[in-house]
C-alpha cells in the first residue's frame, strides 16, 4: 500500500477535526492535531502546556520552534511509518519548511494538503455553537450536530463545554491570525502541486465524500 502523508488545512472552525475523525476511521492513519496536543499539555500543566497557554488563550499561534519539535518527533515515530494525518500543522511557512526538511531526511514526501474552505461568517456561526466533551474533546454543534442528550457526549457521557478560545472576540482574532500567517500556505502548496481544495460549506458527509474521492484518485495515480 502506498503511503498517505496528509495535511488538513483551513481556517478555525472549517471542519478539520470533523473530517479527521472520518478519515482516521477510513484509513487508520495516526492523527496528529496540534491544537489537541497543546490543549492536552495545558491540562497536564506540562512544560509545553505552560509555555503555550497564554498564546492559545489570546488566539495567537504558539512559537514555531515549540510546535515543530512536537510534530517532527511524531512524524518520525514508528507508528507513522506508513502515513499520517496532520490537523492544524503547518500553520506558517517556517513550519512547512521544517516539515518538508524532516520528510526529506526520512526519504518521504507529502501526498497532499487538503484545504477546507469556508467563509469568515460561517466560521463565526460554527464556533459560537461548537461544544466539546470534557473527557476526549468529541465535537458537537448546538444546531448542526446536536448530541442526543442535551449537554452530554454521545460517545462517553461526559459534560459538553465551550472551548476557551471559542468566545466571539477570540474567534475574530484567530481568523485574523489565519489570514495573516496561515493563508500564505495555500499558495505555497499550490505552487508545489500538492493542494486539493474542498468546499467546506457543504454538509460534513458531502465534504467527506469529496475528500475520499480525491484520495482514491491520488492513490490510483500513484500506483500507475
Ligand atoms: P486548533 O485546535 O487547531 O484550532 P483551529 O485551527 O482554530 O481549528 P478548530 O479546531 O477550531 O476548528 P476545526 O477546523 O477543527 O473545526 P471542527 O471540526 O471542530 O488550534 C487551537 C490553538 O492552538 C491555536 O489558536 C494556536 O494557539 C495553537 N496551535 C495549534 N496548532 C498550532 C501550530 N501549528 N502553530 C502554532 N500554534 C498552534 O468544526 C467546528 C464546528 O463546526 C463544530 O461544532 C462542528 O460540529 C461544526 N461543523 C464541522 N463541519 C461542519 C459542516 N460541514 N457543516 C456544519 N457544521 C460543521
Ligand atoms: Mg480542530
């Protein structure tokens, strides 16, 4: 089987985590979401969490060197030998360069960067209604994807809460950070022929179907 080395790119609230859950179940890829890794570190009060916390609360990016170390270690681990799914990394050009260098050292290359595109208005709508479970971070939306029992996770029964950085003012700042620092990655990967775009305003199942179809085509092309 050919390697699937994938990046999920998109603004806050685009549905990266929502699609990742489906793709992990399709392809069994190890999944590295830098936001989730950082939130776990904050909860544990580890050294990484203590350094990252203030940046995250403001909606700013944590420094590149801090997050690059974490990701390179994982991409280089035995479980990621046959592929990986990155969510929320890279987010800056220096992060993309670090990843490219790490893969080159391992004699591997990216399969594709999957861009999930949604408007700023849709981001605000989605993040103001997002609720996550306290235990594992399973994600819901008050209107678009409500849990069966109001206020509790369908999967593990733990209470649903709002993420600290999902207050509207912080979401607006995260959007600005995306436009200023992360959007240049779109052109970066487009120039390298690695970008695949998806209309994130469609339903989660439709977006998933489009991504699966694209990945199937990419794999067929690789095998030819
Ligand atoms: P991170 O956790 O990565 O946050 P983000 O990129 O802002 O993205 P989100 O997780 O908010 O959104 P998502 O795209 O996963 O959407 P979701 O599927 O949940 O990063 C958090 C912070 O960590 C950053 O601000 C930064 O400080 C730091 N950080 C992380 N990585 C870093 C890096 N590489 N460098 C530096 N700093 C870093 O969906 C959102 C909502 O919409 C949900 O309620 C969902 O149910 C709903 N929904 C999803 N899809 C649809 C759909 N198609 N239709 C309707 N509703 C939908
Ligand atoms: Mg996410």
